[in-house]
């Protein structure tokens, strides 16, 4: 048997020996996102958030299917060429991902990391490829404003008022097809997060609940790798929004790390907060999934960036735990992506 | 860079190059399971299904914590020595696993494969170890009769009558600690399942909904490996119960494969169906998790078996999809475990 070589770096970071290539990617967003600042970067923008279906849940399933099939097609592959499908979403029993897996008929690992799921799928997908277990892995995630609102808070029909700390769940899906060989970009490293809970119990303040987890993962990433924020052309958290990203900057500063001018949050990029009335910004699994698989990867591919760090953040509560008085734990997984190998 | 070696066998099977060792395991079950035929095999049997907590959800979280901490302790390790925690459960947003991860403070991958989750975690855990990404991975799953009934069907307080095809969700948890080095048993291969949906829409007939997925995974496993049922001393599905396991035997027979005398189902083993009034048998993530991590692994360790195949089965519906008229897709993941390397 071959000698087993460790790919661990520090406590929580994994360094790919043969960095998996991003063969293709695709993004689909809803009508509100299609009016935001990133509108020209998305592959598909819906003219109807129902997507021609009769329920919001079916619509969410449909946008995930569109994004995944588009990525497979763009890579010049057939569904059967894909070795594994790794996906998850915000709905109970991750039905968007499971029902998409039924149509895609690929061997499937269902994941749940709330809004951190896109990076969870990229992490495990990279591990499958670098470990020699797959040549092609499809990673994806999605969310829908209407399904998330009625499941986590109130049905839209109630017309409930949104508090200032609330974020707007993105209607969108993103998918990344990873391969063992390709011209890149490449997934270079992943830092797997721990669950952090600093006692936030307000289900309308997700940014504050998730920020400590992002701080923990980013701080550990810098410690494990010996890098600093300035080693990245861009660092993007998933959906901390205005409040969470401000907390992150401050907490990182307390750790002696200045996040600098190249830090942003996908929840801040996807909407015009003032004009689009989204309060603290965007959120949802589809936020980082759609922004990464359009704006971020396209800018990386066109050479605007050489190396980026994407840190997707998730709030791991359920309405049941909140009603039972529990606080909201958060998690964050970071993925480092480079334009060329050896960067 | 080292040459990347494929560990793929056929379409969906992964063969470990250096089979990960099972360092330790632990099981916890509730009061009903403590009266069943396997009662003497479990590590902890509760005298109170509330586990001293004030809600059923907190109780479920507690049994998962007990099972995971026990496995870590038995291996002579501290929490900090475990590189990753991979777990999931049946509850919305897998809160049992997420809240356990908060206490265990290990880097965490949240999984959702319904009742197939134990084998999903063992599969990805083995991949992490064999791929050189971890030396120790804690894999776990759990369920609780009372939390599952009120979430998927009706609260117990309603006293709803159970139809004959219904299965009884196991109150139980199981955990397996995998390591890069050890005296075994060892995870030799995993076969990752696809989603199968044969149109069953009755949420009280999980066995029939999941059986086609188990057939697909087992048939593929035999095709990928060139093995036959007689190559295993025991083949155990997760929780097909009386109806599903009968369907499985029949469908495998139609494929020309006689499952023979060494096939069983954990949902049939855990209860005395007549005396304990459980109708079609046991079910839930905790069913295969508790039976594997007690009875099956202990019998393997004491030499009653040399090689077993465990195929955990999951139904990927949610109450929302069922109410919207969707059918129930199923998935199954199989893990082959051997007592000694090279078996």
C-alpha cells in the first residue's frame, strides 16, 4: 500500500495535494436580485419568482436544477459523467437538494450547514477529488425568499413588518463543477469550521449570530496557514450583512487582524441596501452560492484576482429550538481559490 | 506532487487504500428499545425517555452527546484529539447534531440523509481518513420517537392511530470513532447511493418508499465489486422493516440475486414486533446507528462475523413536500466492514 500523506495544515485547514479544478459554474437568481448591482454577472435571471411552478418549494427546486444542469453542460459533460452530487439548502429535510438529486440521478451526499452549505459542498467535493475518490463532483446550494420566510419566520401573506436587523433571503442558486484535471481556477485549501454560539437568540439578527463563527474560522485559517488578509485579493464572507460584517471587522481587530480594504460580504454585494429596502443585506444559502458562481469566479477567471478566500456562514437554529428558548449557533467554512496552480 | 491514484471501483463504490480502523463505538437507546431483543448489547439504556430534560428535542440532543462522548473516551482520546465530527439526524435543520457539535467543539460537517445518515457519515469519515485529511473522525446519528412523531406525523398527545405499515422511530443514538491506525475492525469499501423514487406517497409506509433505493445500492455494490450476498457473513439494511425488507428480497430476486439467509434489517432486529406493538418494525436514524454500534460491531469484534455489509436507508421527504402531493424519494448508502485487514 502507498504511504499515506497528511494534508493537514494546523488545526482545521486542509491543503489539497493536487488542487481540484473548477471546470464550470452557473448561477440563477430571482427578480429582486436581477435588479441589484450584480445583475449583469448572473447567468440566468428569472422574470417570475414562481419559475412557472405552482408552489414556492417547486420553484426553488427548479432554480437549483437549472443551475446544476447548466454547469454540467458548460463543462461539456453528461449527467452520467459526474461522479458525485453534493448539495443542501435551507428547507426542512433539504428537499430542494434531495429532489434535485432525484432528477440528476448522480450518487448523492446530502449536506446541511445552513447558509454555509456552498463552502461545505466545495470542501467535501475537493476532498473527494484530491483523495482519489472522484474525477468530477458537482457542488451546489440554493434558497428562495418565499420558502425561507414562511418556514423560518412568517408566511409572506401575513405582511409582517421586518425589523432593521433582518436580512433578505436571496432567491438564487449556484453550482460549481469540480474536476481532477482542468485549467482552473483551483481549490487550494479549505478551513473547516467549528460551531460557535455567543448567545444571540434573535432570529431576525442572523448576522450577529453568525459573525463569531466567521471570526473563528478566519482567525484559524490565518493561524494555520501563516497568511494574512493582504495575501488575498478578496476575502468574502457569505451573508453576514451590514451588522455581522461590522462585528467581524471589529472582532478580528481585537485579535490583531485588520481585515483591510479587500474584505466584503456577499450579502452586501448582491443588493442595493437603500434602494432595494433589504435592511441589513442579503442572506440564505443562495446568497454566497449565486455570488461566488458568477461575480467572484468570473472576476477571478478574467484576472482581476489571483487568489480569493470565500467564507460561507450558517446559522444552525430551527424555529423549534428558538421557541424552546435556545440561542443560535453559527458555523463557517472557508475555501481558498486560486486562478493558477502554485499561486 | 504524488501521483493521484483512483480508489473508484465500478460506478459508485469506493475502495479504501488504507482501510480506516474503527477505534471505538457507543450506543444509547430509550426505554422501549431497552425491552427489545437487543437490550443486552446496548451500552446505555435510558430509564426515562426525557433523559432528565424538559423537551423531547433536548433529550435527543443529550443521547447523541452521551453516545459521542462515550466513543471518544473509550478510545482514550480527548475531544480536542478528534479532527472532525460528521453527523446528522431527522430533525428540521439537524438541530440534534448541530447542537451536539456546539458542545463537542470539533470541526463539523453537518449531514442530512434521513435514516441513511449513519452510513453517510461513515462513508465521508472514511474518505477523510483514507485521503489523508484526518487521523480521527467521529461519525454519529440519532433519533427520538417523540420528536420524529410530532415533526413528521402528529404529536403524541393526539393519540393518533398507527396504520399497519407504520414503523416505530427508534429512540437511540450511535457513534463510531474512525482512525487512521488501529487494530480494527476496518471500513473496507463504501457504495454511495443515488436517489430513487418509485412513486410511494404514503408517509406511513417508509419501508416501501426506501426499498428501491436499497435495491439499487446493493445491486450496484455487487456489480461494482463482483461480490455476491454469500461473500458477507451478514448484510443488514437500516430500517426497511417487515414490508420494505420483503420488497427488497423480492426485487433483488428479480435481478437474479438471492439475498439468502444472512440478510436482515436493523428495524426487524431491534424490537419484538408482536410483543412490542411496533407494527412493521423500527425506523429512524437511531435505528441503524444504535444497532450497528452495539450488536453488529460487537459480534464482528468477537469473531462471529468476518465481513458485514451495512446499508442504511433514508426517505428524503418532508411534511411540506407530502402535503404538496410529492412522492417520497429514497436513498441508501452501503458500508462494508471487515474484522481484519485483507479479508
